[in-house]
C-alpha cells in the first residue's frame, strides 16, 4: 500500500511538471528543455531555506516560485526572440548551466553530496508525515496547477497563446505583443515547475543534482507528447503512463542479470511504437512539432 | 490621419526592393498599388506595418513616427493588414479568429485571465463586435465553422473581418482578390467600397487591372522600388509607358 501511495504521489508531482510544460509546448508551441532546471530551482530554494533558515514549507515554496519566475524572465527575454530550434538550444544551454551550478557550487548546494534532512511540511498545523498525507498534499498541488493552467488556457490569454502556436505573424498583425505572452507563459510554466520541485524536496527529504538533469527535462517533455499536447488530460495521462510503466515492468519477471537493460529496451520500444501509431499522443490534439 | 513615408529604402542581398521612396497616401479613399513582380509593393506594406525594418528613411502616421515600432504597436495604432498568403488560425472556429483580433482585451492579462474580473462582460461585447464584422463580410452563418474548412475566397473575407475587428482606420490589403472566384472578387470589391464610404482608408496591392479600375480612387505605380506614376485610374492606366512597364 505504501508503495502504491508513493507511486501515486510521484504521478501527482510529475503531473504538475507535465501540465506546466503543456502551457509552453501544447499551447504556445515552444519546446523548452529547461523544465528540470526550474524544477530544481524550486527544490533547492525551498530546501535551502528550510534546512538553513527553518523557513516554513509554504513560504519556501513561494520563494522557489519567485526565484524561478525571476530567472525565467531573464532567460526568456533573449531566448524567446529567437525561434523554434534556437529556442530549444537556448533552453538546453540554460539547463546545462543550472545543472552545473547545482553540481559545482559546493558552498551553497553541497554539489553531488546533495542536501539531506529537508523537513517534512507543516501547513497551518497539519504535519504532513505519512504517505497518505503526502498524497493528499500532492493531489491538492496538482489540482491547483490544473486550475491555473485551465483558467489561463480557456481565456483570451489562452486564445493568444494558441494563435502564437499556429501563426505568430497573424497574432502580431492583429496587434498582439507576442513576446509578452510568450514570456508570461514561460514564467507561469517555470513557477509551477518550481512549486513541484519544492513539493518533491520536502517529500523525498533529500535532493541532489541527479534529479534535475536534462534527462529529467526530456522525461517531462515525453509525458506531454505521449499524453497528448494541446489538452489538459494529456499531461495527466502522460505522467501516469511514464511513471507507472517502468514500475509495471518490474513485475514482468525478467532475469535479474538483464532486467534493468531489458526494461529500458521494452520501455523505449513502447514509446517508439506509440509515436508511430499515435503521433498526437494518447489523447492529444496536435502532432508534435506542428 | 494618413500614412506617409520619406526616403524609404530596403535591400535584400544587394537587390533594392525600395529605393529612396517618398510617398503620401491620401487621408481617405481607396488607393491601389500596382506594378510588376519585384516592384517592391509587398515590401512597402511589410515595412509600413513593422514586419520589416527599413534600411533607411522614415514613415509616419499623421505626425507620429512609426519607423522603429514593432508590428503589434503599429496595428494597435490603427494600421491593419492582410497577407498575400492567408494567415489565419485554421484549427479554431471562424468566430475565435475574429475575437482574437479585438483590441485591448483585459482577459489577455495574466491576472485577469486567472481571476476573470470583468472578462465575461468583455467577452460578450467582443462576441457581438466579432459577429457584426462577420455579418458584414457575409460569414455570419459560418461563425462556428473551423476557419480551415472555409473556401479560399471565404478565408480572404475572414482575414478582412479580422482586420476590421482590430478597429483599424487604415487597411493595407495585399492582393485581396488574387486567386478568388469572380463572384467572390465582386463581393470583396463591393465591401472595399462600403468600407471606404464608412470612412476607412484602404490601400491595396493588386495585379488585376479591372479590379483596380473598379474601386480605386488613386493608383500608385511602382517599379524597381520606386513610384513611377500616381494619379486617378483613368489617367494613369491609359498611359502606354505605364502599361508597358507593368506588362514588362
């Protein structure tokens, strides 16, 4: 039971990450490979504040969000002036830089040693300690993230994002400041990712740079694409499938000597097959790259 | 207020698309810009709407200089445009395309989008205004259809409705009837006349001389990035050297 609750909690955390990236990828049509960097920013900011200054969870969470938003604005101003492939490269560079900082700034992040002993959240007197408590908290955070993304995407703001995705020139021609919308979407996406990072740090109680690599960014992108870009259901489905699929493969009964490698091969093959036969993802509206 | 430009120049890889172009558009009426391919007509519209930066020269709306403003700011100042290649959001309903074009939408702000204060009322107003322009161009019945499902001519009408929904006073239309069925051509030209009578300034690029004769109050002939003639259609289009340059 504890195991199931743990997996469901991870599904919720990845769900927040996927739905926050959906704002950028599915709505505005921009592929960012820096999502794990913002996830890490939220995690490190709240963890450091909690461990070194005893800052409460919610305050640390908000601080992580604020740092992520501020940095996202600095990154997006030059990055979003360039298009498509160049934007991907710019976010990749940012991801690499931030990972290097997490890994090498020993005085602050303790580098590869990571930050242990992150306190469990206490929210208005509620001590979040058991797996069930944490699942409830994670579900609440995921619902909040969904609410934010739903409100934004089903509004005139979302209408402009959609226009930018389909034809940015048209959006400019009818008077939309597309840079503002792209920067705002990037900031919202970063804020929600940072919030998920803070939640993750307080759940696992230990973080190190290995949780915030470019591979983590690619995993989150995969969740959006496999679930289906352009819908709110897609990230939920994508997060569920990609968190539970590797776990399910543990129970296939593969020989121990090759189990890990075979699991990766099966996992990869399933993703390739799915992309071949359902390029719009499981419940998506758009083929990726459209 | 009218558009005017002074000594505009623009080159692409050494080819001069606009060459020291000085021009003043009248404050009312329909102006046709004609000229052979490569004359610089579309480049002129791209520059005047902020989609291209000029290499030299300046342009103004009334007394306000627009030369370094981005495209969205020029559109907000009341200069809207259409494109030769249709630019629409094909996967959303026709109505959504026109509502997108409405100016100064509070719901486009982050906090308003989240908290929806006053957004519903504004959306109703924008809906009514969008429907008004769709009815005007004859697409009222197609409001809920996907924009991509419309015929080519209807899509041209939709781009015009989007322009109008921005509340622009000046419309720059790049080949508004090119490739359109003759009946639809007539409809689009009639709409242009109605808009002129309603006080809009219309500048359009066109290759079809019959269309130009039918609606233009003023014809500007361009060749090699320069204005080589301008005047009333009846005068300009009868000059053999103009037609020779145009046909060439």
